[in-house]
C-alpha cells in the first residue's frame, strides 16, 4: 500500500492507525495483520523537539486513554518503560492525568 506523504530529507514522522473496532487488541496480538485491518492512517511531519515530545506523550498515554490500563506505565508494550529506564520520564508518568 502506498499513500502520499511529505518528502523531507531527514524528516521525522508520526502516524497513528485506528482499527475499525477501536477496542480490539488485534495490533498487539497480530501486528503482522496491521495492513489488512486498517481503517484510517493519519500522518504528521514532526516539526521540532516540542512537537516530537507532544506526540511521544500522546503515544504513551493512549493505552490509559482508551481504557486498556489504569496508568500508562501499566501497558507492557509501551516505549514509556525505556524512557523511565533512561531517566527521561518519571516512573509515575501520566498517573496524575
């Protein structure tokens, strides 16, 4: 599948994928099935460090936002764990939101 995108040398991109069944855990169980079940794809070229940080926060908080876990750190597949290990994020990141 090919779709139009901005072409910026060295650019960083963020994209999100939504399944038709938003509560499905298909992406975790069958990540290889991603293309077959995509409903929409939203792409955004990252403009600067602040924009990148906001998108990373969005990714980290999303499992709690959608009710998969109570706190973002509880999501076992999250890159938040690496951020905590490297001292970039606190171990209770997102618990107050």
